[in-house]
C-alpha cells in the first residue's frame, strides 16, 4: 500500500522571522463513511451490509459508554481510546472545579499491530 503525499511550505509559528521550510504531508483522497466501511466489511466476512452496519453502531455505542464510565478501551492490536480533558488552571484546589473544563477529547493510541502495518507503507508523491 502506498501513501500519497504532497509538499507544502510553512512558516515556523514560534519564529515568524525564520525562513519558510518545506514539509511532506499526507495527501487525503477523501473520507470513508460508516456505510462504506460496513460495505467493505460485508465483502470480507459473512455479514450482510446491514449486519456490518449494526455491528459498527454497537461497537461505537459500547466504546462511548465505556469512555463515559471512566474506562480506557483497549481494542487489541488496533490500539486504545481514552478521554482527556482540557481545563483552565486554578490557584487553589477549592477553585479547581468542573466549570474550569474547556473541552473533552478522545485520544486514540495505535497499538503495536496497527503501528507495524502503517510502518510498512511506501510513499508516492502526488
């Protein structure tokens, strides 16, 4: 599998006076919908597209429920999902309350199997 890439010139946001440098970025072809993923699953398994779609819906629901219950969700060699919070700092512990939370984020950490699969990719300029 080959990853398409482009070259972009960017400034250093920490030093606006520094000369621009060139960077390689992945070229995104588009986006795959949940329906398209279900279709691909149905081609590679004995599941119908509807069954595959139902499985994806249920996996999503279980992951969300588990995250909201405080769990890190480990999905084998895929990797793990966990919640992170972004908050404003407080001067005292008493002032450190939930109203300081600015955002709730989901962090995905790829597992060994996914990292190894991606590391085997070749690269093609676009």
